[in-house]
């Protein structure tokens, strides 16, 4: 099984994908992987999400995970569909215990020092900072990370192409989540490929 650090260091940006059937999942995964973004977070916000994970998991080079996982039942469904990692918007004890038991790489969301401390109590030190911009943005994450020197983050929520590099320049940030790569209703894979290539080139 893949480790969370492998997920977070594979590329500077993890595409956050809300798939509603507009795009063919296999073609989308192949496009993103070829452009240099192998880690794909499929959010469980649509009826098509689990089937998309199944399809994308078969694409060579793709590291496919499930996002917006809210409970242990969704975690089990995602794992059954072939998800290699789990992303949650928050940190709860039941889901965290289920994630640790599953063996899957797990990235729970945090927005406060208390959230981080609860995660540390479970032995976790890799988190999604969410919602990044509306939780105070870069100044908030800088302040939060002060007491937690070994913790690393994947900020997600409200980050845009023109702010992505600023987030990635922070020493406590390993990668970021980007929902701008596949906007709602976008069907042109060439546009997505161009955005993905630019995102893959951000780096640190």
C-alpha cells in the first residue's frame, strides 16, 4: 500500500475532481497523468464518483484516492472501488480509527490547533488544511504551524493558479489541492492538459 508521504510528494498539485459524467474518467486520468499530475482525488460528491475511481485506478501511473469521505461506510466503499488514499474534510475519531484500520493512506482535514492536536494523538502528522483561504489563508497556516514543526500540510479550498506558488513556497506545505484544473462543465481535455502541465511545473 502507498504511504501518505508518497501521495503528497508525487506532484505539487493534487487535482480535486468532482465528476458528474461530463468527462470520460479514463481519458481524464490519462490526460492528467501524462501532464505530470499522477495523484487524483475523486470527491464522493456525485453518484458517478465510485465508478470513476474504479475506472481511473486501472490507468497506468495513476494514484487514485477518494475525497470528501465523511464516514467509515464511505471509506469502505472507496477502498472497495480501488482508492489508494482517503481525504476527509475534517478529523473525527470514528473515521480516523476506520482509516487507520484500513491501512490506506489518510489525509484528514484540519483548520485549528485543536484539530492538529487530535490528529497527533492518533499518530498522524500529515493533514489537509481546509478550507485554506477562508480559514485565514497563508498567515493562518504560518501561525498554526509554529507549534507543530514536524507537521506537513496539503492546503485545499479557494487556492487559484495565481496563488498556488505562494502556498507551495511555504516550508510546511508539501503539496496543494487544486479544483481549478477541471472546472464544472469543462469538456476540453486539451484545456485541462495545459492547466495540468502548468500546475505540475510549479514545484517548490
